[in-house]
C-alpha cells in the first residue's frame, strides 16, 4: 500500500539537483509526476529519481508518448516519518 506524497516534500528535493525548469503535478494524493523539457531531461530525471529513492520514495521513469513528455512518477511505499 502506498502512502500520501506531498508536493512540498518533492519541491524541496528539486533545488538540490541544480536545475529549475521543471513541471510538478499532483495526480492523486499518492502520486506526483515531474517532467522537464530540454536536451538533458532524461539525465536530470534519473538523477532526481536516485535522490528520491534514497529518501524512501518509489520512482518510475515513464517514456514519452505522442501527447505526454518524458516524466518521473513518484509514490511512497511506506508511511511518512
């Protein structure tokens, strides 16, 4: 079972990655998606995923489609401490 994910917690992780051109979207109380346009979007999202995984989040890099950009799906598998 997943626990609630807060956008504020994810936003605090973003400045530490050294970039600011991103989109963050709360899709449900338990899911957040982050995307970034640009030539290094995949590298940036992979770096963010590694940082979030160290903090206990579950991440999934979702490939782009005809209408959606490359994005990182973020959930949390355990309760917030």
